[in-house]
């Protein structure tokens, strides 16, 4: 959704608060698409911070459909977003300021979906788990270990002991 900020840029001390719908349906992150399964309207606060400058605050909650990093089950992850950015009127912005706000401003228009989308990336979880004690999948057969043991031999020898194992193999009597 685009919001015109020209009146905010022009009127000293002006402050506007409003809720706008979030139109994002999915997010692309690291080559994967994640559906947005639940979202709240974006609470915007727009404040004039001097001649041609505006402070933008956006708050929303978004729930994404993801996969557990260990067992690949579907998980819904809720993210609480709070973006706070500074915008400069296009006629007063220098090259660096125009570059900095190019991700969420289109001329005098604030692109709310782009602002929230970039905030999602900063709040992205490092690891997504279906539960804290998720055991993941068996390395041998691929069975979900949360449902029970599979009986596969998962013994992995310690690589630090490889030299000692070679000595035992060489001196083994036949």
C-alpha cells in the first residue's frame, strides 16, 4: 500500500497516526517463498521532524508458514515487527539519503509493504523449531525421531582416534 507523505513533509510539527492493511501475501527469503498465514494491520505513526523530514514508525504482527529446521514439519512462526525510519522529501534529499530510503519510498509515497518486508528480514529467526526438544530426522533412514527410535546404527567414530584405530588394524592377528 502506498501512503502519500507530501503533507507530512510540508507542515512543521504535523503528526498523523493511522492503521493500514498489510497487502503482503508471501515473502521471498534466501530463494524460498514463505506464506503469510496471519497478519495484523500496520499501525503507522508519521511525524514531521523538520523541513522536509519525517519520522516513520510502523508496528505489526505477522505469522509465517515455515518448516522446522530439524524435522521439516510445518510450523507457524509469529514475528512482532517494529520499524522506525527517517524519510527525507525527494526535493531535499541528497544522493546518499535517496539511496538509503529507496527500499521503502517511491517519490513522495511510502510503500508500507516494502517497509514491513525489509523489517521481516531483520527479525528473521536464526533457527525455526517445531518444539525446543525436536530430535530431527535419522541420518541413515530419514525417520522422524520425534515419533520414536528407528533402530539404525548411528555410531560415528571419533576422528581424533583414527590413528590409534589404524595401529590396532595393523597389529591385528589373523
